[in-house]
């Protein structure tokens, strides 16, 4: 009998010890900081939008209602004509805050207002497209979301990826600047897609711009 009582006491003590250890582990897990999932960071990167020709904007000059403008179209050269100003104001390529400062400076330099305060709202974005053709599965035109960075890899993936006969290491991007000159960039996008670390490379971080033309050549066998 004494032996049976001893064994029962030993089993009870062992179970209590296990329960205490399990409780301690649960408390440690609850208090530990949650680990972030590196795979969950694949979200579009935002960037300050830069005004483009043919954007529609509204301009509010605080305290000067006669100078306010609604739905003003930026012309093809990136300029706007504003009341009381002799010269046009160039806004294309500027962020909204930079454009506000440019108009404020124009009114100050023209000695029309001493301390103007300007606010700008973009009412309608100009079309922002790139085109991709060649050995790509879904060639065509693709919209670029405003205020978002879009890389060439993003466009290739949106277009369904390369065909089997594509030379993904010689992808060409043609870009025409405002003065009419054209630059051609040759990029190894195949390596970007295959490599996890290629986002830090020149090709991996290449940001497309509205009007870019992307061509994927065929492999030479």
C-alpha cells in the first residue's frame, strides 16, 4: 500500500510539473513580439505625383476669389495661363507642393500679391500609359497608377511574362523626353525575375514613365 501511495504521489507531482512548464511556455509565447512576415511587404510603393501635361487642376488663391481657377488644363508644354500674370507658369514635372510654390512666386515676382497662399487639387489625371510588344504573352498598353512607382518588372509580369522564345536579357525601353530626344535602355529583366535580390540592381529598380515603349526581342538560336 505504501508503495502504491508513493507512486500515485510521484505521478501527481510529475503532472503538476508538466502543467507548470506548459503554462510558462504559453505566457512566454503570448508576451513575445510578433514576427513580421517578409512576404507580406509586397505592396506598391508610393511616390509624390508630378504634374503632367493635359492634367486638369483647380487653383485656389486664399483670400483672392477672383484669381481662383477650376478645372484648368495644363497645356501640351506643361504650362498654365493665370489671371494678372503676363507669363505662363510651368508646372509639368513638379509635385503639387512645388507647383503651389511656383504660382506663389509668380504672383510675388510680378508684384501682384505680397504673401500669396495657393492650394492646388488635381481634378483629372492625364493618361499615363506604357506599351510593351515583342516576345511577351499579352502585349499592349498598360496604365500606370498615379502616385505609385511602377518598375519594368511590374509591367512584364502584368503582361503575362515572357514567351519561351523571348530574349529577356536584352529588353529595350525607348523614352522620348520633352525636347524630342530619345534614349534607349537595354535591361536584363530575365535575371531580375529569376533573382530574389535583383531589386537592388539597375534593371530591377528601373522605373517606367508614361510614354515609354518596351520591346522584348526574340532569342537568336
